[in-house]
């Protein structure tokens, strides 16, 4: 009979292997069923086994493949090359949120709601008609104007470099001593107001040091250019790039106050500028500032103040086990508030000021959260201070012949000095923790 599928269809035939001539009684081989083409055609080749991602045969790809194992490492082994642990990180974040939520709920049950905005105002003002900290900040303009007038006279040669150095040194020493004396002697100023005023004067001190150094370098460069032009017997090329300022055209109050309000501590004659003010970006930063300020105040009043108050007795009794327990309990809110403060100050506040002033350099921090050493952390979490230390402290000491170790030690002690200056007005009874003084922190 002909094939049911027509002459073009394939025929099926059953073949079987003959029984082995050796050892009668053995079972016959299983029959094989395969498709064959029309008579005279070559048999169709068997399909190739599937390949896995490593190029080998796919384990378990067919019903006759008996393999289910291969040579491989566990994912947590370093030799496996596996690095995607984002799910574990998300799991840790969930556990952190749950544990902190339990602590916060426990705090609410134990103490109730302690957030009081009126108390925050009292931290800044003792008398609503007396604003000593604000007046102290306004007086700082006198020192900025004094530094400007010294530079103007140095530019025209009315003062010698030695006289200018003495006047700058006296002005800078007064900037450090005057606010500290007021904060210690004036009873109407609050600790928080003193800290803010001292921070403003510290920033002014660092900025005026940079202002003096850069103008000095410009004078030295101008003198070298004039000497070179005189020796060559021709006038120096006075052509400048468009939209740039050259020395001494930078010595204006407009230029000085742009630098004083700009989010940087290092002076330049021509700062990088952004083309326009992005209103949506600025609005987001302002909303972040408002929200995070309220969040920090709420966490301090609700979480840290009760813990600090409960820690006084163990410290008086020198109960070391209770002291360690109190410190560990303070570590969680302290880290949380520090992280919020970092984002609030270095991202929200400084980007808002930079956007308003069209200041182009927005590198206020680097990836300190990936630090593998303490040195890397100090060099990357506060870039404005780090740049100032490197430019006006560390490198000048190296140029004068100091060793790297001595220069690093000098940067360390300078940082310690300014931290102690900020922390001096804060009494033990003040409920404000360390982050307020942290914006001046940095490493060389």
C-alpha cells in the first residue's frame, strides 16, 4: 500500500538490533523510532543538543540526558564572580526601617509627643527684642571691608607687601578673637546663636585667607610678566579672553561679596557660572530644606533629648555598663540625624545657594560612603574645606620645605582648633548635638 501522507511525505520504519550472539538470554536493545525521507534520501541528522550560557550542553535538555550537575562555585564564594547583592541590601534596609520604627513607637508610648516649635525659637533668642547673634554677623562686614581696602592699596602700590601682611594678620586675628569674646562675655546670646555666629566668622576667616592669597599670587604673576616683557623689550600682551576678569579689575565690592556668599571657600577671579537659574530645581531644593529642617528638629526633640536626659545619672554614678548602653542607644538617632544634616546642608542648602548665584562648580561632596579608609572619608565628605586645606595650608607648607607628615599634622590641628571654637559655647545642658558644628569639618 502507498503512504497515507502522499508520495512527498516521510515514511516511518521500525528497526531493531539483533540479539547479541554472546551470552544468550540478554534483553534485546530498545527499538529506535526515527523519521526517514523518501527512498534514496540520506537519513535526517539528529538535532543538536541545546547550549547553555557557558557554551556546554544544556543539562537536562532531553529525556535521555542523565546529567544534572556541573563544575561551579557557590554564589557567596569569591571565585564565583557573583556581585549582585542588591536584594540583600534591600533586605537590610527593610530590617533597619522596622527596627527604627519599633524604637520610635516605643519612644512615643513612653514619652508622648515632645515636639515643640516654640522651644526651638527659644534656643535662638532669649529676648525677642534682642538679636545679639545677628548683630554679631552684621558686624562681620567691617572685617571684610578692611581686607578689601588693604588689597586695593596693595594693588596700586600704596602699601608694601610686609605692611599688607601685618594688616591682614591683625584683621584675621580679630575675626577669630572678637566673636569668641562676645559669645563668652555677653549673657544675652544663646549657645545656638553663638555657634551660628562663630561658624559665620570661621567661614569669613577662611574666605579672606583665600582672598588675600589669590590676590598676592596675581601680583607676583603680574610682576614676573612685567619683568619678562621689560627684558624682551616689548609690551606685554594685554589681550584677555572675553567675559573674563583680570587683576586688579577684580577688586570691587561686587566681586568680593559674590565670593563671600558663594558656596565655596577658595577664591578665583573667574568662577565657573551656570547659564541660567533652573526654577524647578531651586524649588525642589527649597522644599527639601524646609522639610528636612522640621524633621531634624522633631527627631532631636523627640528622640535624642529624652535619651540624653536619661544618660545623666549613669555618668554621675560612673555606671559603665549603663553608660555603654546609653551611648549605643544614642548612636542610632545620632547617625540618622547626621545623615539628614549632611544631605540638608551639602546638597539642599548649598545647591540652592549655588543655583541662585549661578555658581557652576557643584562638587560639594564625593562618594565618601564608599570609603575604604579614614583618610578617604575625610578627603571626600566635605570638598569645600578639603580644597581650602589643600590649596592654602597643605601645599604651601610643602613648598616651604615641610614634610608631608608635618603638613598633615598641621591640617589636623587646625581642624581641631576650629571644632573646639564652635563647640565652646555649647554647654552640657544644651540639647543641640554635634551636627551643627560639623559643617566646618574636613581633612587635608
